[in-house]
């Protein structure tokens, strides 16, 4: 052996040592892997193995019904066939199944991409959970899929409930609609334990959104043993452990305060291209009817809405998705003068007998502020100022008081702040004061801004609902209610779960003498010659109201007739009213957007609605009397007829029968006294 060389035996021992270390390391690695699979995560993998042949199917809960105050169903669910894909059972899904479905169901590239994204997300989170990919198959599509069932592994099209909006384009903003839940919503809501799944629909807007949790109910489940293609194997049902079926719990019903008979009358009476109508019970704040025109069909938005349909809705210049009673504000025009009158009389600077000479305008500094009647109204007191809507009298109020007292009074009636209706989103409107103008107007506040605001122009902006609440407070003596659209929540079988009670937001300290004058003046607007709504009066209901014609462009030196203007240049037509004037029950506000004149283009809608309200009230009272006096039929022996009594002598004059009372068309009309 040469010096410096190792022996062959020592070299071999070193190799065996390294080989042994490698083998031991491999065994340790294998043991660690086995420990992880069988002990540390054994339950998890056992559950996954079980899920390979036991399929859990969600049983969707029946969504609650939305009804009107009398129980008429407005929104329910109808049976439909929806297409579901279970990712774990869909063999060659992207390569074969989706191209087949897209061809048979006429999917475009965007829809195919959306379905692929859904399935990728489902594979990661819940591969055995069916994912909805097509809603509401028509008959031809259903027949096509049935004919090709064997070519669609992992695809099912069971019968499922589909939301059905019976009223279509009537009340869409109130009831709302539904569409697919987003991934962000899914993560957030499921983090709160809500139990949504990919592809589920969720309430959007109105009642559907606000009462989502109460309407949706609780889903159930059903377990089935399936093979690798997802086909049910009935003979292996004994492999199912635990409860095979968990029943779903239906959602609760929502009962609105809306009376659909009155709603239908409002829709018919309103002739405007765009605008709003609100009818309210002044004794409780519950909304009886609410029109927003134009509207949309929630059946389309909840179902097969196309990109073209969405684009048409979004590009429509009339903005049908805007709920005009609460989501858009407007200059109220002369309807605001009622609140200005309370401000004037409340400061004691003006009394019912304070007069102003109207020669067609009011001069402040170098500027002449025009009255709507170019010839003027002559000497005008407070009552006549409201009756004939004399701008000049109110210009004097604005000049004397300044803007702040007027703004304070209007805010006490709820203007410039959300009403709190809650079910639908709303804008606060604007009730400016001097601080507002100092903040937003270049140059700050000037006295002319008070003259603009006192007649409901300038920066004063109100929603139709705010104006309704203000007039309801005048009608009921100063109770400013929170407006409400929902009367109660019910169980599916009709038992009351929660009843909503009237809520007073504020008690207004209205001077009784001032209120008496205002109500009398508003009554004269409708019921006396010279009133700006005299042509719209009713023969048997005493209405108190105020017309308004709000400018949308600045007046020039020469007045232009409505017919000579484009639609977008025309004034907004307003009418705000309550009835009966002596004991008010209902308040109605009509806004005819770019309609022209309050007296001609808004007041007739309101008076027709008030007339219908009292007709329905009589019908309901008669029906109640008839039901309470109805007795079970029993055979009785007829009694002999009594002797006929002698007729009493007729008085010199007798009241006219209802048939002899002249209709609106028969009552002579005074000529219009201006456009206010």
C-alpha cells in the first residue's frame, strides 16, 4: 500500500454510510408525508374522498312575496328552467361542453368568458357545487338540451323559481329588481354567515334590496350518491351519512302601503313624458301611490338583459333608472310660496292684511323683478297673493326678511334634508341660506338671492316627496311624519311578524291663525274664480292646493309660449294639494317635467287622483258594510206585507240627487289667470 492512499475497505464503508443516510432521509420524508396525509389532514382528505361520490344539492328557498296594502300580489316567483354546471363532473368542459352550450343557447363571446370565469372560481372554492350559467330557458332551448343530454356531462337544467314582477313598468323603482352577486359581495356576505353561492341573485334597489335578508329565506339541501359523471346512483343511497334532506325555509312577505287601485289611477291620470306623482295619507305618512316616469321593466333587468338593452337604458336622455320622487330635485316654483307665507307671518313683519301694489314687477336696485302677470295684480293682500300667485307680494317678503328666516322655516318643514324613507335612496335637495351662498356663490350672498328663493327659484331645490311631506304637515296641523312605503312583514302563510307604525319626525309650532289663512288661501286657489287651479276643481271634494311653474331657463324680455319651445326649454309644472280642505286625509304632489304650466299640466292629474281616492273610500266602506250585515240564508215563513204608508208632503225645495249634481265639465269655468 502506497503512502497517502486510502484502503478499498474504508472507501466502501464511506459509500455505505452515505447510502444509508440517503435511505433514512427518504424514509423520514415518506413518514412525514404519510403523517400529513393520514393524521394531520386525514379528516379533510377523507371528506374530499366522500364528496367524490356524494353530491350535495342546494334546495333554493322560495323568495318572499311583495304585496300591496290590500294583499294584491305585485312580485312573486314563477317556475323556470335554469342551466347549472358542476365543475367536478364536467369532463372537458372548456374544450367540448361550453362550445356546445354556447352554440345551442346563442351565447356571445362575453357570456362565454363570464361562464369560464365562474367555473374557474368554483373549481377552486366549491367544485361539487352546481353553478348557474343560464337563466330561464325558453321552450326551444329546453327541447334542444333534452335532446343532447348525453353530450353534456356535469350539466343540469332543473326547474327553479324565477322572480316575476307582475306590474312590469309600474312601481319598478319601489319594488326593485335582482341580479347576480359579485365576488366581492360573496366574500363579504359569506364572511357574515349569509350562505350565498357563485351565480346567486341578490336584490338590487327598492324593496328587493332593502329587505334582502327577510325576503330570501334559508336554503335547504339534498344529498345524492353519484358516479364520476355526476349521475345519480339510487342503489347506493345507504352510503349517505347524516340527514339526506334539509328542508328550505321560505322568505318573509313584504306588504307595501301602496294601493294598486290608486296607483293605476295615478299612472293613467299623469300625462307627462317625465315626472313624478306622490300620494300620501297625511294622518300617518304612509305612501299610497308613487309614480316615476319613465320607468323600466325589472323583469328584463332580472332576466336576460343584453348589453344593448343596458346601453339603451343608460343613454336615454330621460334617465329611466332615476327614481324622480326622491332621487332628483327641482326648483319648486310657486308651490314654495306656501312656506314663504308661513315665514312672513311668523316674523310678524307681515300680517294677513299686509298689502303690496303689484304693477307687474318689483324693483330692487337697478333691476326689475318680473311678476308672472305682466299687467300686475293691483293691490294684493296675503290671501290673494297665494290665490293668484302674485310674485310681487313675495318679492316684498324676500326684500324685507332676507333669506335666512325663509330658509329656517323651509328647513323646519323638512326641505334641504333626506326624508328618511329608507327603502329607496334619496337626495337631500338644497335649501340655501346666506351662509350657503357665501360658501358656494362667487361674490357671496346678495339680497337678490332672497327674491329668487322666496318664489321657489334660484338655488332652492326640492324632491317631490319632500314637498309632499311639507304639504302634509300643513294639512295635519304641524306633524311632520317620516314617509313610509311598507306597512308590515308577514310569514308565508300571512301571519304578521312586524307592523310599522307612523313616526313623527318633528312637531311644527304652526300659528293657528297663520295656518287658517294659508289653508283658506290654498282652498281659494282651487275653488274660487281667479284661483290658478280653478279649472281643475271637483264638484264634491273641497281641495286646497297650490300651482307652480318653475323656470328651467332664464326669462327674456319677451315671454315665449310653451308651444314655441323645445321640450327641454319648457318650465316644470307643479301642483301640491291636500283634501278635504276642512279635514285633510290625503296629500298629492304632481311634477310634470317640462310640462308647461302648473294649473293646466299638473293640477288635473292631482284632482283626478283625489277624486279616485274618495271613490275607493266609498267603495271600501260599502263593501265592509255589506260583509258585516251579510247573514246565513235560513228558510223563514214570509210575513204579510205591512200597509203602505201615506207619502209625506214634499218640501218647497229638495236637495239635488247625485245624478243632478253638475260634473266638472258642466260647471262654468273662469278664464285662466296666468300660468302659476
